[in-house]
């Protein structure tokens, strides 16, 4: 908990310093002052709003996963079916080998598609869930590789890192959207005899700039999301074997559907079709992931 708070404060401080330096180097401070923009107060507001919102979402991630995906937790002491016993054993084994001090919760959600995800606010409070379709369509070695992939997400702290990154993007989007909207709306008012609609124009401009900047910001977030998938594949291969991980990905390549998981989750299979929008994809293609493993 102390580490997460320190990381949160350090990240906010670095964002404050970065934007201050950018404004200073570009000579934008006098311009902002001329438009009566107190960028320090605005920046603090945007950081608090953007970062706190992201962390609240992360803290609620397990609860939301259970509700939205219909995850049923498997209690090891009450597991009856052999597949339940095997699933819990695989998660616990991978978690121990990855160095996790506290075992994740283990759950299953009902879907014909082969999928799995990991979520949670920290390494000590996490959830690994797999779909019924994955259990029924993969053999034991392939399921173990999928589990290794998801446990690697937890061990790498991917959910927290993604939350920090999304919070930074949110803060930048809110900050620059309001500055640009203020500058443009002021210019419009200065060239217009009507001043009554100034607030409405500013509001519309904020929304428009937020949409554009959020699309640009998503390129950064999605790049990291793709990067963490390669890293989790490597982690899954280390916890099981490279052959098992490749076999699991090849089995997934037979499925050409896209499954969307709630925010804060690290899903194994979310995107598999080739597209011109690769930059906006949260996951690299399965073909690329297999090739990356083969090169290891």
C-alpha cells in the first residue's frame, strides 16, 4: 500500500514538473496569463480528477469483474469437479513460482469463447478467471499456459501500471482540452459582438478537444497494452514452457472473435483479426505473439 501511494504521488509530481517545463520552454506562460488561465490550479484539478478516477476504477476492478462477467469464485476447500481442483492447483502453482506472496482468487465465467483475464488493485489482491469455453476446448497443458500468462500479468504489476498510465493520459487530456478551449473561445468572443453564448461555446470546445486528445492518448495506452501482452506471454512461457504457451496461442488462433473485458483487466484474447487500425489495438495479433515466442 505504501509503495502504491508513493508511486501515485511521484507520478503526479513528475506530471506537474513535465507540464511546467513544457509551458516554460514553449513560452506559453505569458499567453495563459493573458487569458486569465491559472494553469497550476487547473493542472492540480486535472491530476486529481484523472488519477483518482483511474485508481477508484482499479480498486473496484474485482467487484466489477464478478458482476459484469458473472465470475463464480472457486473455493479450493469446496471444489468438487476435477477440473475445478486442477484449475485452482494450476493458479496456485504458477503464483508460487512467480513469487506472489498471496494467492489470487480463482474464478470461472460462462462463455463459449476461449478467454481468460486477470485483474485486481495489487499483487496481493487479485483475481484470475477463465471462461468455460477455454476449459472445455483446451487440454490441461494449454490451460496451464494461459494461467501462466495471466499470473504473469499480476506478477508484473500490469494493472497498476496501466492505471497510472491511463491516469496521466486523462490528466493531460483534461488540461490541454481546457486550455485550447479557453484560447479558441476567447478568440471567437473577441471577433463577435455577441458575448452571451461564450460559456456554451467553451463547453462544446472542451468536449471536442477532449475527444480528439483522448484518441491521440489512446495510442500511448494501447501501445503499452500490446507491450505487456508480449511480456506476459514470455512470463507464461517461463512459468510453464515455451511450447505450451505457443500451443495455447495457436488454439486461440482458431477462434476469430473479439471478447471485451471491463477496464482494469488483462485479458488473454481480445483481438485477433488483421486490421488497418493496429495502432488502436490493445493486443498484438496472435501471429505476432507466436513469432515473438519462437524467437526467444
